[in-house]
């Protein structure tokens, strides 16, 4: 584990990230893509080659930033990344933990499984806060009630039953 006193930032990360480009106000990121399918096909022909394709990832502003100037967009991204880094540092200080860091991450096997894994059911949906969660939960409950009522009426023989939007009648 890495010491929490390390000063590595998101823009120093050697893996896939747009942080450096966003910090610098760039909207394209040159990158390499390893075509594993082409590599496999070459191996089937007895050729041992790594198929590397040069790609360019084009970034687009978040929808709510599209009307802002490039300078305002860049300032937003810089502040957002700094805020995430600050909150992460506070979390590590509070919990007495630290991040692994780039070197330790590189040593991990990408397909290994965690030693301890707690399986939990997937949430019904994600929300930014409790108020939004309960609003969505209540809307879902209301829609389910409308669906059940429409299904019951259809089963009882009504022919002009309308189901809630994006819902389909039961099979039988």
C-alpha cells in the first residue's frame, strides 16, 4: 500500500483517464488499441504479432456544460477533479486507509477475484440523494399498482384496458 502522504494526482495516473486532457483543455486523446481479435486470427495463421491500432478518443462536454465557453468547461473539470481528490484524501484520513497507487495497481492480475466478496442484490435504481430515491421508489410503486389493476381488469374480461407507459399486458 502506498503512503497517504504521496502527492500523486489524478492527472498522474498512467492508465485510462481523461483527467490530463481535461486539465489541459484538450478535446482529443491519442491512444493505442490492441486488436485482440486480429491478434488471435494471426495466431491461427501461425503468426505471432501484436496488432496495435492508433486511435483518437474525442471528448465532448457534459450536456449541462455545452453552452459554456471552453475556459468555463475546463475550470469546471479542474474543480471537479480537485474536489474528488480532496474528498478521497479526507476519506482515507478518516478511515486510516490509503490508495494502492499506480505501481501496486499494475502488479494486480486483471482477472483475479477479491478474497472477500459480499454479494448483495443490485439496487432498483441509483439516485443522487435520499429524496430522489424515495421519489423514484414511490413513482415505481404507483406504476406497479396501475399495472396490477390493469392486469386484473383485463383478466376479468374488460377489453379497453390501458396499461401504464412502457408496460405490456401479461401473456394470459
